[in-house]
């Protein structure tokens, strides 16, 4: 008996097949093999064609089914993780009206800021736990003002995972967690945020039906089964945004637990057991996958857009041609902690919530032509990413969230010893690395939603810990480098 999980990212779509009893991933693959294209028609814009996600999903599914030789009828449930905050718009015939506006697109910022000002901080923070910011609702407000033809034909809006589920099942639904990504979940009233829809002049009818995160959300149609090589009738029983799902993948479900990822963007995601918010709205608050009105579980998230993408930029433009990431790490290790006064601010991939939605470009500070070389630049990039994490963690601590252990998958930036040691050194937290990823987590989530696993504890009883990183005995060099980095950020923001 098997479970199938998908992770629909902006770089690729990954599929994983998990055996129920052992929790073993018997096959996984992703497409495309190079990073998926992102259209940037103007500065600060980012779009993708949802049809491409579907095509990548088909290729990944075929690959794992061919590799595993598993009978499609033995797959008992499907779970979907996806890039958050995207906007997919369709007409009454369920045809796409435009490319999807994805998470790192900044055009919604002024619409969210205007709503925050005019509706009032008290209303927005009390009900939404955030400012409307640059989330999906604000992006839709941009469409309403700038693309009247699209709005005239608009029937429904979807998040990327909702689009994939609809292509599989022909059924359209969302969740409280999903609507909190739109910034359209009213935590005070435990329903869709009608007041923000009304403010933007948007009808509630464009939103899908709300269902629980762990629940039956449709079954694979005959047409989709033929396209995917799956069995018709296979249920979709779980769906969540990539960061809540990553936390689930790491068995982070309870207050005080922390999860982190460091892919294209970087995230620290902690669970709060009470309804709370940052008065300056510098961190994001979402309904976690197990949130209920009776037992609140709020995912408090600090997100840095310029994480792996900065490391990738360094590889393409600073490292020697054909240098691998592991070789890059070896070169960077030649530089000392703190890079002899060189700091990099990694904010070059759109507006940053942690900086109150300011679009601060990446910048390098303290370069000395006599001492700094390639290794300093490569290390300073990784340290700058970690320090941006710490900047957000300090805000989370102000909200009363302790950070003593950080759970992460052993992937992406967490493969780098420099990154891991710097994060442990500056936070003072123990880092626990696990053998999992978003697609595997989505598969386990599907098992919970289908009732195959009776509890989350049962679903994650086989989760394998790979490594533990403890802070260095002498943390002073990391803390000194962070203090200098933060000082330079303050100068840029002044």
C-alpha cells in the first residue's frame, strides 16, 4: 500500500511515492531538470504558466511509476504541497485567463499597504493577524484595477495546489490554511474575510468551497488517470502550502516547535498555540495544517526571498565555470567566520515582509581590495542568508516563541556545513536534520487525511533523523559578524 505526494514549486515539481508501513520513499523525481522559467515582464513581476506545472507533474509521475513498478491501484491517497500565495484565474469554462502571478511577484504591495492604512491596523491585525501585504488578495486587487478584461471574465481564483488538484479531480476547493495564504481568512470570525473582499470590491463567489486540510477533496478522474498513469478514483486527501507542509514533513505541529527550509527562498516557521501577531507585521501568520478555532495552531513565518537564489547567483557569476555547490562550499570554507568584515545583504528577489515589504536590493559591504577574494564572497553570501534568518527569528522571539531546536530536511542550503554551523552559531539553537522533503511530507499528509494513519504521531513514527548540529563552544565570532551585518542593514534602511 502506497501514498503519493507532490510538491509544486517555482523551480520544479517533485513527486514521491511512500510505502505506508515503513514510511520509505520508494521512488521520487522532479521536473524540469533545470530551474523552471519565471517570466519577469517588468521589474518586480514574476509569473508562470500553470499548464507547465501540470506537464512537469505528469513527467515526474511517469518517472516514479516506471522506476518503482508499483501498481497504480495500490496507491491509496494523494497529497499536494505547493508554492504559496500564487494567483490562478479561470473563466466559467475553467480556462486560464492569464499566467499565474506567483509568490515573489511584488506588484500587490501598494494595494496591500493601502488596505492596511484605510481599514486600519487594529482591524487587519486582529482579524487577519497580518497586514494584507503582498499576498494573493492584494495581487488580485492589482488585476482588478489593471486588467478589466480579465476581471470581467473571472469565475474562480485558485492557489497553485488548488489548480493541480482541480486538474486531477475536476473538483475545486480550498482550506482555511489556503485562505490564510490569500490573506482572506478571518481568525476572529473563523470564516472567509468578507471585509477585505468588500474593500477590494471582490465577490465572495470567486473563492472555492472551504474543506478541512486533512479530508477527501476529490478523486482522480478517468481523463487525469489516463494522463498521469494513475488509477481513476484515487482520492486526494491533503493539500497545503509549501511552508506549512514542510513543517508537517518535519513533524512540527505543536507550540514552540520550529521548522526551516532554505531553497530558492528561505523560511523559519514556528508554531504558536495562541492567536497573536507582530504589531509591525514583519512576520507572516497563517493557519497551520492542524489549526482549529478550538485549538489554535498558528504558523509564524519569517521568509527571506533571496536565499538559494543568491547562492545560485554566486555559483553562476562568482565561482569558476562548472563549479559544483559542494566545491563552492570547500572554497568558501577557506575564509574565516565573518569574512574579515565583508557583509552581504541577500535582499535581491522582491519585496521582503521582514523589512515591512520594502524592496531592498542585494548589496555588498566592506569589500577590501587587498584582502578579500572569491572565498570571502562565497562565504559572505551564505552568512548573509543566515543572518537574515536570525533577523526574523529575533522578531519571533519578541512574540514569545522560543527557538531552541530547529528541524530541517537535509537538502538545499542545509547541505552546506558553513550554512548549518553559522545558523547554529548565531541562534544558539540545536539543528536536527531529517530525511524528508515536501513531496514525502505531502504523501504522509495524504495518509492522515485518508485515515490510513490514525494520528500524525503514527504517520511520522518512521521519520529518520540524519544529523544533529550543536552550536560552537565559542559563538562570539558569529555574533560579532551578525552585529556588523545588522548595523549595515540599518544603514541601508535609514
